[in-house]
């Protein structure tokens, strides 16, 4: 037993070191690409495509319901990652439409995860009054939002394909409920369909009840 450990231990160190190196390289590639996108395009709601094809950096965190989510373990599924915070009115405004999108893909291999800047207690209080169907992670220290993904504008939504590669990267939101519906349908739904190998078909306009979200 001891001999076996002595033989394999250097190999384990090599694998572990290689894994760290690959993770660091992916994070650097992502950060560099994002800086270039911001400088050239000022990413808005309509996806410019400048982040497409970039591998997303990995992260691991606990959701509000106590489950551990790790991005690399979601490979084989499409991941929709949404960044927001409670006081962000454009973030709240798009939530009813996002809920409809979650429901429309409930039978598909799609995971919907949100990362919010608020404390866990504040998020739970908000979500008791305002239903949001994404699995939610509290990130009050900005470790995921800023240190890992370098998100500066909210809401930001990223669609990640089954191989961990960005298919859609979009920042901001539209001004009216109807415009939000149209934008999310034409961008977010289209990207998810594409990742699933489905032919995109324009959905009906979502019915967002006025004044649905409360602070």
C-alpha cells in the first residue's frame, strides 16, 4: 500500500498542478476577451457575439436551498447564468420573463442559476415575496461576480453550452415589459435552443403583470 502511494503521488501532483494551470489559463482567456469586448463594443442587451466561443471560468458555491453548485460539474447541460441584485430595477423587471423561460425549458437539459450581490438573509426575504425560478447564490463579497466573472453591469446573462463554452453574453435590459419579452426571446431563447440543437421558433409575447415585484 505504501509503495503504491509513493509511485502514484507524483502523478497526482502533476494532474492537480495541470488542472490549476488549465483553470488559470481559462480565467485569463475569459478576462482578456471581456476587456476587449468592453473596449470595442460596449456590450448591450443585443449580443455582439464577441464573447462567443470563450470557455467560462469554473466556480463552486452554495445555493440558497443549501445545495452545492459547481459549474464544471454541469457540463453536458446548458447553463444559463444570471447576475443581479435586489436594488437593481432592470434586474427585477426581467424576472417575470425569465421565469417563463425557465418553465418553457423544464423538460430540457438546461440549468438556470443566478448570482446575486445581496446577503443570503436579504435575498431570502426578497424571494419570499417575489418568485424567481433560478437557483440562486448569494455573493455579497463579489467573489464570483467580480473576481471570477468581472461583471460590472447588471443584469448580465450568460448562456453556456454543454461543453462549457459561451454561446451568449449580454448585459443590461430594455425599458418596457414588451421590449424585455422580445429581447429575451430573440436572444436568450434563441441561444438556448441553439445549444440544445433545436430550431428556434419565436415564442408568444409573455404577459408580465405590472407591479409584480416589490422591494
